[in-house]
């Protein structure tokens, strides 16, 4: 879904929000420690103490150690960041229905556009972010503009000294957080034309670094310089990326915010007026919820990566269990089997008032996956397409033993190799 950048006849603005120190905060190393999170040999994030000492995101491990003697390093661990990132995105979602996550610590969102030319009442949409995001970073960087490109460029530009033409700067501080407190560093672009004309080409974040370096070597120091060059010449000099440069230099980078949070999910809830303690009754409602969810998945051509069963007990407590599929599933039978396993793992100590079945991690299914039985349960559900064993047998007869993947080493069985020829989304390596 795309939301237009207009609201009640007034133009909406786009905000880009970035949390500095997010990954370090997830390590719980303390507010006064000099720490950097590495991806490979490059600093992916640094703490406030390390930042004040000169360590920067993007610097090498050696450069950070020279800038901040005594700095400690830790590796990037994806599993630690999902829950803190959800808290970050929840704060943004409370301000705007259109939130587009970029990374664990970055997102676009729409904000109010104001009452007239140059008006910026959307400051109220931004102030207070530093208080709500306390403990997740040491600084909240925000850029607001009419386009996503300019909003993110404003955040990049704010990290460097000097006046920012065509923009207003706002900031604040809040007690708590890390170091001296979580601070807000905001840049609101009031005149996008002037802002882009004076923006150094090094902040063209949509353009590869080698192309930006070539622009500077040609004497094109600012985006305004690119705006004077004809389209044909830009394409001749920079190839296909020249088309994007032509658009950006003329302020045409106004791609809409693509809402991506909260992630799509299918939720089925059933309430019991007086509560029930019969597992059979609970299981029957769960099976019906799975049937409806499976029908919706099939109708929309999607598969689910996870199913979660949640119970609300009469004593106020909640119990839940989830199961993740090795491959996305779509049939009601597969969902029922997984939901039954979830229910078996929940200890019910009081009558149940409400049952919820949540199917998430949704994704499009490759058409041939939708019409091939993946397990015996799906064959029993009335599937009329080719049988999986028949498919494998036919492929085995068609290809000689030494003709499949000749010259390449595969650890998977021949069965898996043949099946991957029919199902391009299959990961192989064992039963599913």
C-alpha cells in the first residue's frame, strides 16, 4: 500500500529517523563505555564515548582504535536487535500510520505538512522522540523534507559542521539514556530547491560511491552543478545511474513512503463468554481459525513462515507458543498441525477466555509451490495436482544419473536435487 503525500488538501512531509548508538545500546555495556559494533573490519555503530573521541561509523577497526584508545569491539549479532527495533518502530507508528522500515535503526514516516508556506508545526511530531526512545540510543537524528531523498540527505548532512542552507535546525535533550542524555538532532528542509542546490554530491546516498567520486573529479561539487547538465550528457558520463542523477538534481526524488510496519499478519480471535477448560473445545476453535487463515493464504497466493497461538486465561494471565516453518506453508492442514503442536506446549492452569491464532512472516508463494503437495496432510485436503513422488519419479526417469548438475559438488541427496528442479524456492538438505 502507498499513501500519497497529501492530507486534507495540505502537503505531507517525509521524515527520516535514525538512532545513533542503537546497536551498542543492545549490548548493555553501560553508558560510559567506549564500544564499537563491527561488521567485518568496519564499525557499524559506536557508543557516545567512542563518538566523542573521534571514532565514526564506517571507520575501520584500526582507525577506531587510534581515535579512541581503550575502545572495545563486539560483533554484529542480528538476533539481538529485533525486539529493540520493534519498540523503536512502535514509537514511530504511534505518530504516523505510514512507517517504512529501512534497517533496525532507521525508518521513513509521514508527518504533518503545516498550515502554510514555510510553516513547520510538524516539530510537535518530532519533539519528545528522545524521551520515548531513551535507552535505545544516545542521539535521535531526524530529517524532514518533501521527499524521502532530501529527508535522508538532511540527516547525513547534519552530522557535519557548517550551516545547512534551505533548512532549519532544531535540537533538544532529555535526562537519562546514555552519557549526557538522549538528544534530538533535527533538520527540517524549508526550501528543498535551495537545499539540493547547495548539497555536496557526497550526500547523494542513492548514487554509488565510485560515481560520486568521479563527479567530484570532474569538478561537480554540488547537486546544483548537476542540475545544469543535460540529460543526454549525464547518461553518457555515468551510464544508467545518470538517469537517477538527473531526477534527483531536479528535485524529482519524491518516491512515496511505502508502509511496512506493522508487518502483515492474519489474526483470528475467538472469545468464550464464561471461559472454557476443555482442550478439545479450544482445539476445535483453533482448527477453525486455521481453516479460515489457510483459505485466505490460498486466495491471496501467500505462504506463512510462522504461526503463533495465544491464550488469555480468566485469572488475567496469558500463555503463548509459536512454531516457525522451515519453508512457507499455506494449507489449512499444515497450519492445524503446527497450531496443535503449539497448544500441546502450553500448560493451561485456568479457564480460557480468549484464543488467538496469528499467522505472520507472510510472503508470496511461487505458483508451482501453491499447486504441489508438500506433505501428506495437504494431499488429504483435496489437492488434485501432481503427486510429489510422481514428480520426482518422472524427473528421475528423464535425467540420467550423471547428467544432473554435472561438474558441481552437491551434498544433498539426488531426491533433493531433482525436487529443486521442480521447486525453485526449495532450500534442500532434508525433509520439510
